[in-house]
C-alpha cells in the first residue's frame, strides 16, 4: 500500500527526520483519544468518590474508556459533523457501558473540559520526554567543553575573525543557555499542567457545591495541578509552553547553524560524524553535507513560527473562543514533535561530532597576526594612551592587509610601536594562546554553576 500521509511529522519519508516515535505517540490520534477517555474515566471516578454518581457506574465507565473500543470512522464523522469530537466519543462510551451506567458519563462537563485536560496530559508527558533528553544534551555539551577547555580557535564577529577564543568556551555558552531553558521547562507544570473541569461557562453550575471537590479529585487521579479558576479562556499556560519550545528550538538551531558554518570546506574546524552514504549529493560524489544540522535549522524555523500562533490563541472571546482555540489543535502538536526531533538530531550531532584542532590552529594563522591586533593595541596603550594606540595599530593593520605582510613585520617597521615594544614582546602579544582572556575560567564557572563538574 502506498503511504498517503501529507504532513512531514507523520510522513513515512520525513517523520524521523523531523520528529520521534515517542513524541508522535503522545500527539497521535490514538494518544489523544486515549487521554480524552482517561479524563472521562477520571471525572466519573472523582464524582463517584464525592457521591455524585454511583460507584458501579464509574467502574463501568472506566472499564469502557479504552481506545480499543472506539469506532474511528464513527468518531471522525461525528467530529466533522458537530465540529468537536467529544459528543461522538461520549456516545460511544455510553453504548459500551450500557444505559444505566452510560447516563452518568460526562456528568457536569463540557467538551472543552475534556479536551483541555487531555492537552494538559499531553504537555506533561511531552515535558517529561523533553526534560530527559535536554539533560543528555547539556551533559554532552559540558563534557565536550571540558575536553576542549583550552583548544584555541578563532572567535568570529560579523562573519570575520575577531579574537582568539577556545572551543570549550564556545560550547560552554550553549551549556549556560540550555541550563536557563532547563529552568524554564521545569517551571511550566505549575502554570500549564492544569486539570479543566468547569462546565459550560466555567462556573461549575451543574454540580454545585461539590464541583471543586470533583475538580481536586480529578487532578489527583490524573496527576495534574488544580487551577485557581477555570481556564477556558486563559490560554497563557499552553502559550508559555510553546514559547519555551520555541526558545529551545532557537538555541539548538543556532548551534546547528554554527556547525554548518564551521564545516564549510574553507574552514573545516568541525564536522558532523561521517556515516557512509549520508549527506551525499546526487551528482557530486565528494559531498558530505551537514544533513542533521540542516534538518534542525529547518525545523527550528517552523517551531519559532508556531509561537506567534499560540500567542494569537490567547485572545478568545467572552467565555468560549470562536476560533482561537482551534489554533492550538494545530500548533501545539507540531511544536512538540518538531522540538523533540530537534533534540534527537542535536544528540546525534554531539555524539558523532568530529573536531579538528589542527584546522583551528591553521585558521588562526591565516590573518598573519591580525587576529591579535587588539592585544598589541592594549599593551601599547600603556605608553601612548588608548585612542592613540588604537589609531597607530589600526594604521599598521590596514597597511598589513594591503601589503600582505605579517603584522609582525609592519609593527616592527612602525616607529610609534618599535620605540615602546621590543620584538620579543611583539611576538608574545601576537601568540593567540596568550590572548584567550578568561575563556577557560568561564568554562569552569558555567560547569560549576550547573553542577556539571
């Protein structure tokens, strides 16, 4: 049978490039519908515990609330007819439990109660997956930062060589940024993993005084938090979760872009691990393209575009949205699946990353000393003052660029320099290893702060 999936995250061709089996399972039709059923079962159980519905009815509802009992064609027809899937779902559970128990299904609830609670379950389970893999990513970045704490390379600004840094410093920047994302991710449960049981307009009018007790029991059964008030039209929690996804995707997209840039033939300082046949060209046999990085860059762009969609969904009207809610149905699953795919591609890169310190050293030399011009300027400033020293070294540097001579030679020929600095001192100042600043200490500080060393 020819596959007929139309979306990349489900496509047989692309799904493993842009997502993972585990995250797809959470947001799959099967995963979503089972969570709807879990919420309906939890509602019945909670209402039985506070005396609203008979205990035996709750038990029968729970037994019937299994995705294996669902007629998918019927559920699809009902969803498309009504515009929402829960009415059709309830009818199927009612049929499976029988008329006596079935009349207590969905008691006091509204469609959005079930769907919002299921979304909260999806967010919780997605967060747990992301948290575990983010820890692995941070640990890998940290271990590489330790190994390359003192591996000197060219730091670049505006696409040009700037000053010497260490590769460990570059990696530690990502460690610090990802640790902040880790804190953000850890903070999301208290703001977006809420049960929803509020009734048609959010006031729990149908169940009266026991409504909040039911809500608390539902939350405990489902392992969700109790909201301070109904959140039918308060979508900030889900929006925040996707914003955090967008930030994480952006950081890892930046890393993937860095790898792609540093893997360029003319630079060749790092490269994705080689797998025979991977990253090849249909016409150029020599190509080893940064294919995992490219997938991350592309996916991260899409995740970022889903953030404003979720922010837009924060504007529902009155006590129930006429459209913005549906935006979440589209944006939340895609953002979660793509972000977890980005995580896995990042781990793939980190685990196979090939680093070429010899090429880093080679590239440090191509400016013929210009990369250390600031070091000369700062030392000369002790005699000439900063601005005068800057003007002198700028003049000499531009002369070196035009002549193609090493900066060392042009500095030696400049009276304003030679009268204050001996050649031995100039040679020391032009050594990249002498001017990495506090890069190594910063690596140590980041790792200590994160208890990673």
